[in-house]
C-alpha cells in the first residue's frame, strides 16, 4: 500500500478493501414460477442499475442449496466478470436471491472504503484501464481472471473524502430515481384512463351508450393504413454514417434508447427514411412491438417504423399501440427471428372510438406525456452531468476534501 502525499490518496489492492469475495455458482438452478431471485447478468444495467423487472426465480426449497457459499446482502457489490464486462450494481434493501453465473460479489470493508465510492470508482477510467489490461479474450467470450482480481489496484482518498464524493454522485442518482418514479406514475395514469374508457368501455356517459357486438355502435375498427401515415426504416450504405454529428441522428431499433429520449451515437447524411419529432417509433424486427417516441427528427434503420396519426390524435394512438403490443405482445412474441413487413403494419386493426371521446382523452394524455418528456429530458441531463463529474471526482482531479457536505 502506497500513499500519494500530494492529495492524501493511497494506492492499495482490492484485497485491502474487501471483507469477502465470491463468484457465482457455475450452474443454473431449475426455474420456478415464483420464489427467490436467481440474479443474472441481464439484470445489471450499463449505468449501474439493478433491473428486476424481468427475473428468473428459483424454488423456495432450492434456496438453501444455491446460497450455501454466499447469499447477497444489502450493500454488497455485484459485477460481471465474463461475457459482458464492466457491469456493476449494489444489492438493495430487501433483496432475496442467489448469485447467478458470470457474476461475482464483493463485500466492502467499511473501515477502509465507502461502498458508494467504490461502486463509483468502478466506472472511472483508472479501473476500466485495469480491467482492459487484465482481460482475457477467449474464443467465444471475454473474461476477467478472478484469481488475479484481489491484486487489482485501486486508488483511494481518505474515508471522509470518499463519503463526500459518494454523496455528490448519489444526489444525482436520487434525483434520477425520483423522476423515474414520477414517470412510472404518469404512465400508469394514462394507461388506467385508457383501459377504463376504451377497454372496459366505462367512458363518460357510457350508461347511455348503445352497444353492438360488445362495442359502442358508433365506434369502428379500421386498419392502421386508414388512420395513420407509415414510414418503414431502411439502413443506408455504410458510407453515409459518421460519429461527428454530420447529418441527422441515426437509430436502428427501439432498444437503442430510453422512452422519449434517443441517445445520439451515430449520424447519417442519407435522409431517405425520416421520423419526425413526435412520431411513434415501432420496432419491426426482433423484438417486434417495442414502442418509443422520437423527440427529434431522426433517420430510422431497418429495425424501425415511424407512425403518425392522420386524425390528429397522436397521444391516443400512442397509448393504444402500447396497450395493444406492450401489454399483449400480440405480434412479435419476443422471439429473436420475428419481423414484420409494411403490409403487416398497414393491416394492424385499431379501434376508432367516437371523436368526442378521443378528443377528451387526447386533452388528458397530451399533458401527461408532455410531463413525461420533461422528466425524461431532465434525467438525461442529470445522467450526462453525473457522468462528466464522476471521472473527475474518483480520480482526484476535482478536490472536494475541504467541502462542507453532509454525508
């Protein structure tokens, strides 16, 4: 262990900051419909989150067997060491499950390192360099040799400074989490109103409505081609792509970005297939049926289509498509080989209620979706600011040792 006298930071090994270190079992338990979580690599997000919306369960009677070596506890740090590297997450309060394949777990020593600081340090350039230097490229996947992991070097400031840095970065994460909760609430509001009015048919004045075949008699079923304009994406030749910002942002699939806010990575100068701001983006290649909204003018590739209502009810159409495909998954089934053609898209059947009810829903939904867009843009800005600050803080480039920050 060595000390950087200039900043009071010290170099040490991972073994100096860990109380315990385990890797997951090299097998997969029998799946169950419910029970403790079998934590997999797919549950770790690139930005350090733990996504438990789609988890694999193990039977209660198998839990003791699969946690014999280690049971993840609140405050433990889990990370990927094989296949997709540099995924990290902190186990939250109330988690009950076991460690899956290709994952390892660290129990930080609180007398040496602040858990949040160490977690943030893993996203810094110095640590990423350590991983890149030690990575072993195999025939099928890359991996980090866990036998050498305890000797990997970390550079730590004094514990009070660690806590200050963690507090600064955690403040951004707390704001992002709060906004995300608000977004989910707003989405649920729009969904519940839509279902009440247009699925359960309890719209304002429904008691007086005449029904025919289980549907109000004034309502119609029409094809998407009859009520919407449709643009099918087509990926241009590679010579049109660049990363310098020339042309329009290019997006290939809905999985490339989050709701309402495409993250621009590649630009395209061939403006042959365009989605305008506000167009509904619908994935037409696996997984089919994912839905998003363009927040700006973009070029769309083969994985996307752009849909715009010709009746002026874009918010209603968005909720209708989300209900039809994201809830029921009627088209793609999530299978890797599924895709749909322009004719398939044009033939999608949509219920067209009486204009009065569409307008009333549109008034409510537009306000909800506008607030969602504002909150999502705020989150994108918060993430960008946090990601700019993080490497400067965890490297000591920005000194916070004298700041009065509540930790």
